[in-house]
C-alpha cells in the first residue's frame, strides 16, 4: 500500500501560501524553510517536484508564489 503523499507544484504552492497567510513563514524566506512542514519521508518528493519546475531551495518563497493574486492594490 502506497501512503506517500503526491506533491505537484500546485499543492506545494498552496501549502506555501497557507503557511505565509498563517504567519508561519515569510515570503522572503528561502523555499527550504518549507521543510519544517513536510514530513521527512516526503521531502525528496517535494524537492524533486520543485527541481522539475526549476526552483532552487535557496529561492525565496515569493518566487514560488509568483502566481498569487492580490486582493488589494
């Protein structure tokens, strides 16, 4: 039975967006800061998906959220 979570870029972006919204992470922190919120066994899947989309772990979370929409101007 495969219990590993499937991480696609949309799931990763949404997870990051929620952590920023809750104030647990800042947009200026590096993407690797997300590792605290991803189970160790899943981190390699998470990292592989980021690499597939040309994100580096040292990139900022705001780069990952580039597609976010602003509610206010």
